[in-house]
C-alpha cells in the first residue's frame, strides 16, 4: 500500500504538473473518438431493463481547463457558452447557471428542461449555503397504486413511464424563479436571450443527441416531437443538422415576460394538462390546480464533515427528498469507520474496491428503507443526521467481513425498526448537472432532470414533460401491508439521488463544485470524484476519467471492460460483477491557487468555459 | 344559559383556539391586547380597553397604523348601536389644480407617498370622542400602556418584522422615516428591541390634553411646521377645524341577523350589498368549501365592488345614495346577473342620479366595541413628524383628480373626505348585539366580512374556524387570488368556470387579518367567544 503524502499547498500528485495544463479561453467542440464507441454496444444490449437512464454514445477526448476569474462546466458546449456570455455581461453564477439551463433544455432535451425538476445549491464565499428544491410533486388525484396493474403486480417500467401517467408537476421553473428573486443580479428576462437565439437560429445536432433519438421510438408517437426531431422517413435528423425549435423560443419568451408563471397558469398550463389527460395510450391525472399550487422550497442545506488526507472538508448539498447527500455521507463515513483510505496508485485496488462495494450495499439498504419526502415521512429521529452518527456507522462497519455479506438489511439508528416496508429501488434517469463559479466567489451547483431519456415522451410548447413519478416505489406496500417510505402520495415529492454539491475547506473557502447525472448511481460518481481528487490527489480530469464502479445492493457494476486486474480477487471474495456502460456526466470545478480548474466528463459532450 | 349556534370542530390547520371569557380584547398584537386588559382590570369598560389597545398598537404595529392614522368605530353601549367616522378631510389648500401644478397634468391621483398624500389624521380625535362620551376611566389612564411601551420598547414579532423589512426600501428616504423606524440604519430584525421615545412624548401631550394637543396645541404646531418644511399643505386651521362625526350605521339583513357597517365615505356598504345579493341563494345547502360555495360569493362581491368603486365617496358628493345601493329590489336584480357556471366581469349597475389594524373589545356589562385604525398603505405616507413621533397616513392617495375618472364623486376638494377602505362591522339579531368583528386589509375587508359571515351564519363554523379557513381575494377583472391552503378540487372547479386563479405563494400578500367577538348570551354570565387571526401576530385575551 502506497500512502500518498500530500502537502498543504496542493492536492495534486507528483505526476501531475500544472505547468503542462493547456490554458484556453476558447471553447472547443470535441470529436468523438473511435475507441469510445465501444460503450455503445453494451448499452444497446440493455434496452428493456436499464440500470441507466441514458445510454452511452461514445467518449470524447477532453482536457481540463484553468480559468482565473469565472468558469462554467456543463454538459454541452452551447450551454457553457451561454453561461460565459452571461458572466461576461455582469451576471453572477446564478444568472449564468439559469441561462445555461435554458440552453440545455434545448440542446440536451433528453436530460432536463422546463418540463421537469431539479435541485440547486448556492454557495457564498463566506460559507453560507442555500438550497432550493424544485422537485416535481405527485398530482392531487394520484394515489399509491398508480403503477400497479389490476392483479397487484407493478407495471413494467416503459408502460409506466411513457405517456401521461407518470408526469409530475414540473418544479424547475418556479424554483429557479425563486432563487433568482433572492440571489440573481441580471434581469430575469435577460437570462433567456441565449436560449431564445439558439432556438430561433438553430443548433447543430450532436452525435449524442442523434444516437439517443435513434433509440427512442416512443418519441415518434408524439406528433410535436416527431415533427421536430425526425425526418420524413422516421429516422432522426443527422449529426450536424441545424435544428430549430421555434415553439420553445416562444415558450421561453413567455416565461421571460411572466417570471416563469406562464408555465403554471393560463394557456400553457392548460396545454400541458390536456396532453397529459388525453394521452392516447397512458393518460395521467395532472390538473391545472396542481400546477397553480406548486410551491418550490428553500430548504436548509445538508452538510457533513469529511476528513481526507489530514484535512477536514465540509461537504454541502441537498437534503431530503434527495438521498444524494445522505447516502454519500454514509458511504464516506463508513469508509473512515472501516479505515479504508483509498489505496490507489493511479486507480483503486481490489481490497479497497471490495470494501467500498460492501459499504455501498449497507448505505443503499438504509436509503431504500428510510429516505423519502420529509414532509410525508420523517427521517429516523426527525433528523437525517442520525444515519451517520459515529456510533451508528461503527455498528454498521462491524458487519463487514473478508467475504461478501450474503444479505444486507437496513440498520436501526434508533435501535427500533419503524413499521415501514423495504421499498424496492427504482432508479432515476435522464438528468444533467452544471457547476458555475463567478469572480466574486459565488458558486452554483445545479442538477436537473426529466427522469427517463426524453422523459414521458410528451412534447408541449417545444419542451418535453417529465416522468418523474416513476421515482416512487411502484409497489407501495409489502405483503404485511406495511407502507414503504417512498410510496406515492398526493402532493409528495419522489425520492431523488441527485447530488449537486459544494465542498468547503476548513477555512470556509469553496474547494469544489460538482455533481453528475446517472440515476441512483449518481452517488457513486460523485463519491469517486471526491475520493480521487481530495483523498488520492488526482487532478479533476484524471479523477473523472477513472473507470466507474457502482452498486445499488446487488452485483458490483463495473464500467464495461474496466479493472480487469481486480476481477479475480473480487470474485474470490464472493462479489458478483456486471459490466455496464455507466455513463456518468460529472462536471467539476476545483479551486486552485489563483483560479479554478474545471473538468467535464468525456462520457457526455460537456466542456468547461471561462475566463 | 349560552346557546351558541356553532360546530366547535375546526377543520383547518391553524394555531389558535377560540377564547371564552366575560371580558375580552382581540387584537393583532399581544401587547395591545394586554393594554386593553389592563384597563378592564382597573375597572374600565370595553371602550376604555379599545382606546388603550388602539394607542398601544400605534407603537407596536407601525407597519399598519400610527399616531397619524384615521379611525372608525361601531359600538354597542349596552342599549344601542353608535357609529363613529373619524376619517380626516383634505386640507383646505387641496384641489385638482394643486396636484396638477405639482405633479403634472397627467396625474390621476394624489401621490402614494410623501407629505402630499396626508389628509387630516382622525384617530386621536376618535379616542378622545369615544372616551368622553362612553368611557369610564380618565383619558390619561388610557394612554399609559402605550407610553410605557414606547419608552420601554418591545421585541419585534415575526409578521410585523416582515412587513417592516419589505416596506423599508420604498420609504427610507421619506421625511422622518429613517429617524423613526430605521434606528440602526436598517429595519429591525425579529426579536430586536424597538423603542419610540418621540411617540412617547407625543402620547404624553395627548394624554395631558385629552387629544387637543394634536389638533390645537404643541403637536399641531409641530405638524404644521413639518408639513411646511417639506412642501405640504396641511395648515393649523385644517387641524383645528376637525371634528369626528357620530353616524347611524347602515344595515343589511342576512339569515335572520342584521349586519351593520359605517356608511360612506367608507366601503363597508360593499359587504352589505354582497350579502343582500347572497340572501337570494341557499348557501347553507352548498357543500362547505366547494366551488359553488365560493363562486357565488365571488360573483356577488364583484357586483358590489363594481358599484362601490364607481359611486362611493364623501356622502355629500355621491350621485347615488346608500339607500339606493341597498335597495332590495336593486340587489335582487343584481343577484340575477350571477351565472353559477361561469366567472364574469361586471360593470356598475343602472342607478338613478348619489394599512390597518382592527381590534375588538367587550366587557361583562355588555358593552362591545368594534374599532379600526389605519395608516392606509402600510406605514402610510412614510412621513414621520420627528419630535412627537407622528407617523402620517397616506389616505389622500384614495382621492381621484379627474372628473372623467372611474369615480367622479371622489375627486379631491378642500375639506372633503376621501373614499375610505377601513370598515369596522357589527352583527345584531332582532335588535340585540351578537358580534363585533372586522377583517382588515384594504379591499380585502368587505370580502373578508362576507366570507367569514357566510361561514358562521350559513355553515355554523365557530369564529376561529371561520377565520382560519383559506380565503380568496378579488382584485379586478377575472383575476382571483387564493391562499395556498385552498382545496385542490375547488381550485380546479373554479378554473373550469373561468376564474383566473392565482395561488399566492408570497406570504407578504394580504388576505386580511380578522378579530371576532361573539356574544354567547348574558355577558356577565355566558360571556363571549373570541377569535384572533393567525395571519398576524395577535391574540384574543380575556378573563
């Protein structure tokens, strides 16, 4: 085991020389590398029972970038460009993030948009953090049996997700409007200008969009989506095609004029409700009153301390109804309790990966059992922090052994088992993350989602509606009739795994701004990034480039073909392995002397932009 | 023996229980309620309690009223009802030309803030008049709690602080505002101690002279000098000439009860008109909180406002009379315009050629006081005479300036009183007193009266439940504001009828705050049932 010694001044390993970093002010649209297409085949094999929301579409070559003043890392070059435009126009990080989000809804429609929801973490340089919850809610007329068939069996995922049934009340727009009202600098309407321009003038269809459209036959059944994204013969527009979306431009103009309220009232609200209620195959129960009554929530942030390489960091993110920060706190805390510093040279070793996998199974068991919308299901003891109290973590860590645990149960932080059912884990899907910092040191970490790739496959006003309600447990009760914490209830927010994070150092300075899409696996992607950078000392880009690994309780998932040298030992310790594309989309900004180092996940199409 | 016609179950999430007592004060601030109770303990009656509470609340709730407020009252003296209109008139120098000269030919109303929005303040004269005619304790005693609070200071409660902070950006540059209300250069925070020594001085002068200092003495001189220094028109003669007016309340029958309001220039007549229309519908048979239940009230209210905004002004200037507006045949015809299936916009009818605190007090001798006092829009003009702490209302903004405007009768003229929004109410039954009540909040007031009365009288909800229930607020056109707790099904049905419903998320938006005191029977034996609105910081307190 090689213990890496990190000096106080830098967390970079010896092999990483910052002088060799290319400093760039220009954006580059990166080309798809042939080797990356390997991922595509594995993704196609899993069409009907996906672990993953979004398929792989190849890898880009990517380089991290240094920027001295301000920077934005998003999943698409045009979104990063919009953020930079706003920063240069005097907008703060929040203004830039919002402008980027509107562009993402246009150019990365499969992942997020105004028809969905999201979570925003806003970090001030002094250490004050605010979090905003724009998660979708279940309509008033929805009930816990929404996803059960007549015989009591849960619906297959596609049957549940495609159509109006799973559409939740979109929260993103009202949430961003509230955050902007409290912390924005530029006028609201200004933030829509880049997206409106692109929607009118058109943008080039990227390889990823083209590939994913080709894998979404249900999308063609929506007349508006079909007309927009597909050619006469039903195939998607080719890579490079100039795609215009005038309907979305018009929608954005109305949102610009009305502070976002046009989505929730009047003609647009009626149009949304009509399409949901009158879907030909799978109608939903959304009503105009649901839209009128939607309330975003400014929540207390959830922060925990994490000790890595003799430094103490404060990791801050969204609390419930997202499980992201909670489960991450458990995983990192259990790694400390189990004394498993990452034994990495350039990558994880077998012993560490075994321990990590077992720890993650314990954490995900608690997640499935305890975590849900706190307005409906209070966490143990009323405070989610009970789940990472040192005594409790020590108790959980004592369960670990040299061989894989045959069965993993949720723990009992209060010593009693509440009368809940263990909810089968539904995974979350189509999502995007962006990280922005500005010259005054304000940081924004925003993850937003429409659930599955292309959401409910319903298009209104140029945007796609979410199918977020499938994030509830399809089966609301167990055989004894006990309810699961994450069952659907009217007005409730489904549990999420989104983990937009801001990490502070012990002096209260922002150290890192990060997050990722990837459903229930988000937690692993951000854990890997944190461990690889702040514990093991890799550069942000190298950390992201490390092959992904994850588990939700069953087999250990490894990014296709990764870690061949570890597999024999893992198997010997009883760990079942499965190869999956594991298409993360990490966007990270890390503070370095005199500026920010930004890195964007090569598995998606993102870039870092800045000055 | 008390026979109360209520179901005491409260189906709404609220924070209050109704209070049962034989001497009770119900206000929007606890210290004001204490002030009133002190008078009752000292042997004072309900009028003494109301005045003491009113004086105290000018200090504790400056976001709604001050020493420069107007006031109205309806009181039951044990045998009959009396009404008091103490709204102040325009200074003698005011005319449309005065405002066109200063603010341009295209001005439509006097300004919203500043010295030219201030009419003669009537509240202090109201206190003196009520005390002289009906009070038991010496007038100076009634001012004592307010003086102590002003000197000792108090810790800022939540709702008051929110309104204070929200008002500061707009008002911080008005004459005297920062000196009085931004003691550390900013609005106080929740829990911080605010004291008002200048107002204590003002109150002491008022106490010593039974209010005459305000209209003829040292305070009057200071006000005139202050107005002059800032370009205003208020003169010594304006103040000296002011007398509050005792009036006979106007009335409307509803479900066997009689609802009383102060006649114009106030807008209470809107509540009476709406109730007069609703008498023609069987609201009791409609499911409580359902869409029909609300829709009919909303439409009746719109019809009433259409006439009130067109006609109500200083009574001498009105083209139609209150009697005409309340004519049963006219109201039946107006009610006939209501379509139960859809929302409409209404114009005025065809008639022949006529920022607020509310508090209520009642004692075991049977005296009941319904009292309202206001600076109009929040802090009011924003102008505060610094030596005596007189925070001045902006009631002048309620005038129009143009004969071709929406309400020609309400055009400004010397000595004329403007259209007034604050309305105390009173309920009787066969001549016997039943309830003293009010719901403060600009145009929310008559709507609040109607909504709470219908709940109590048609559906027998107890006063606290009737107060707690989610409310709607009509402003203009088809737009309707509702509180977030509005039932989802009802909301959906109202949208289907064409109401343009907006669910108000902003907690600063006002759906009114009410106080209610319902007489249970013999006041010395059965006492009263009192309720206080959770939407403000106040309480109902009694013994």
